[in-house]
C-alpha cells in the first residue's frame, strides 16, 4: 500500500498514532504481509509519524521535493516489493 502525503507535519494526538502503530503491528499476517510505503512531498526527511506508520508494517518511508523525485521513489518502491 502506498500512502502519499503533502509532507506537512500535522501530527495529531500522539496516543492516536501509538494506537495506530500498535494495531498495524498486531494485524500483520506473516503469511500475507501488507507493507505500507509512505511518500512525502517535501524537501526534507519524511515526517516522523509517516516513518512510524511504514516501519510498523515493514514498509519504508521516502521524501521528495518535486514530482519527478516522487515518481522515481514510487517506481523504485514498486521494484522492491
């Protein structure tokens, strides 16, 4: 699963994020894993909450400052999984 974000850190309640991460870890099926890959449209690093979400599923988190950067990371992600 690919989640694309505008890269804005709009972190809500920390407990909500913690609950989401716990649920994602608990719901993982080792036989049929669903990886969440996050792509943030930003010049810097992906926001920490996106990293936590993808790491909970064994996925990865990426950032790119331009449409071309995001396209390259998306295509790379498809080739890895």
